[in-house]
């Protein structure tokens, strides 16, 4: 979250302005004079890593310096997010935070929250979906919800992430939107969407609620069928897959990734980072590369990004309590 700060030369009087402003002006013009580190709290090849590397390809063009992507994994994202929050706030260490910054406290994993960072903007969203094996009798999410409601608790299983992860929260909200308890379907923890999709195809679980993009290869091969996406519009790369809203189901869920910095960036550096990052994200090649991967590019103000993260934390914590796994 970014707080509005009064610029010191506005408070120092007219005579003091030149001497106070000059060092900060020089620093703003100079940043960056050396390579920048971008920390990703998740493994290479995953959603956060993909978003970061596409964005960085544009950022390097804007600043004329290398941006080194460093994957700091471990602790369900705690290690990398902690490394970002504890870095020197000078603009030379930035990071791409995932939605877990809004759930760490609820799950008692770490004292990390949206307020642990200067959140500059969300960079991208990836909508959840519902994907089943091609042999499944369900042809729509409505068919699936009717079957779950008619069955016994725990009869059907789902996966896509660890316990309490984003795709688990997506399922919990969908079940509540369908008039059922959030834990009606038994969640099977996995290492991510791709392994979960393999389990779906093999018949080990009933459905996956990760992004359908993670199973696109299996969908294209005719081994899996995506019933719906939980975004507000259809994905360009899966144009035949409807949204939940098209089936009159009022639940939206998109995993998200945000450009963040350690709290306390100097105002001049902050303005410069925002300026070049906005240009990088607006580059056509960046937006096209994200869209081709089923990722929705985003750019917004720090105020909008911080407000979204805090509201998401409220919704996610409520669903985690409904699932019986919230610790705080």
C-alpha cells in the first residue's frame, strides 16, 4: 500500500527549495544507474514467473538496464515475499507479489499483508475455471453443481493448488454461489494446476478449478473439457468457453499478481518506477504476449491496487473461515 507523502521541498520555504530539491532531482533522473533485481516468490515456469518475465522484457527496454529475475521459493510463498518486504527501499529491488499476500495472516503462515509493501499496480489477472475429464457426464457448471448438491458431502473431489490456495478459494466461492457449504467438495492439495489437470484426466479427481490455461494442452488434445471460466469475460485463447455469468452464476474469481516494492521508496524514485513501469506494461508486445498465454494485463493506480488487495483479503479470509482452515 502506498501512502501519500508530502514532498519536503514544498514544506521548506522558497529559499530552501533549490538546495533541497536538487539532490532528489538528480537521484530521480539517475535511477536506475545499475541493474534492477525483480524477486518472484514462486518457481520458474509458473503463473507469477510467466507474468514477471513478460513484464520485465518491456521494463528493460524502458530503463536501458538489465532486470534480473530471481525466483525465491519456499514456505508457500513466504520466503520470497519476505525477501521483497525486507529489501532496501531504493528501487533496485522490486518484486511481483501474488494474491497470497492477502491470506498469509489468515492461514497463520506469516505476518505479511498488503500493508507490508508499496503496491504499485496489479500487473495481470488469471481467471479460475472449471475443467473436467472429457468422459465426465457434466456438460456445464450448472450440471456439475446440481450433481454436487444431490450427492453427499465429500463425494466429489477437486484440486489445483495447496490447501487454502487461490484455486481452493475459487471453488469455495463457487459452491457458496451455488447454494452449498464452501467445503461440500473435498479438496485434494496439489503442487499446482498442471499436476491437478493430469489427475483430472487420469480420473483421480472430479474437477480442477485452476485456470483452464494450465490444462489447455489437454483440452486441445481432447482429453479434458473446460466448462467455464470465472472471469468477467471469455478468454481470447479459449473463446468457446463461457463465463459463469453466462450461466447465471454470480461468482467471479481471478488470481492476481502485483508489482510491489519494499515500503518507503523515496518519492522521486517511486514516481520514476511508476512512470517506466506503466510504459512497459503498455507496450504492445508485452500485452500481446500476456494475452497469448491467457493472462489478462492490468495497469492501475497504487490507490486502486491497494484497495483491491485489501478487499480481496476480506473476501478470501471469509471463505477460508467457511472452509474451516483459517487460523486467524
